[in-house]
């Protein structure tokens, strides 16, 4: 018997805005910049990269590149994506 495997894609499991926000929040908690950019890319794929490209004015290819785990997007790009996805970033003090 031959086993076949498929690649796991988080974007397939992010169905609601709340799920997407919780996923991004968990990645923000880690504080790892490449992980945060990658998470935004996953959310963008779950929502639709073409629509996000139109809303941000950044090409689809540019978004894929910037929001990959190897990407290094400028903060302005991150903010454009966050706004287009309908999210807000805010600061909170850590628990004591």
C-alpha cells in the first residue's frame, strides 16, 4: 500500500475574519518578523490575493514575494496589507 501526502496549507483552514485575526494575533505574539509577514501572506491567500493586490496597489507577484517567509517587506507595505485586510494593529502592555 502506497501512502500519499499533500502539503498542509493553513490558508485552506482560515474561513472567517475572526479565525484570520486570531491567527495573525498568535503570530504577532511570537514577535518574529518573517513569521508575521508569512502569516499576512497566508491570510491574503485565504481572502484572495488578486483582490488584495487591487486594494493595496501592489502587484500579486510583489505581494507573494513580500509576504513569503523569505520576504522582507517595508513597514509601509505591511500597513497597506493590514488595512486592506480590515485589521488594525494596536499595542498592549504585557501581563505583570
